[in-house]
C-alpha cells in the first residue's frame, strides 16, 4: 500500500452490516440465484446480439455476391453478342 504524505490517518470503523453477498454480488437480502440468472440472461443477450450481427453481415455479403454474379453474367452475355456479330461480319 502506498503512503500519502501530510494526510491524516482515519481510525478503524466499527463493523457494518453486510449490504451484499460478496460471492455473487447480490444486494442484501436478494436471492443469489436471481443474480446468477441475471448474469446468464445478460450472457445470452450478448450471444444473441453477436449472432444477429454475424447473420446480418453474412446476408449482406451473400447479396453482394449475388449482385456481382449477376453483373458477370450480364457482361458475358454482352461479350457473347459482340462475338456473334463479329462472326456474322466475317461469314
């Protein structure tokens, strides 16, 4: 512990009644299972949020891939038409 110079040292206080459960963090008189359930719900909510984010990102990437695929197909179709016209001019 660090000493702070020129500060008066406080006298020890009388023991105070506990306002919480140190093991679970539950408030005085609260059910420790309720604190554990709240923590579990928070964990599940965080997992759901992460899953929803990943699912939305994957859906967006899939839409982008489909759009690029459609563009490539359109370009190939146009190139095929140009090639047919070149062959028709030669023949």
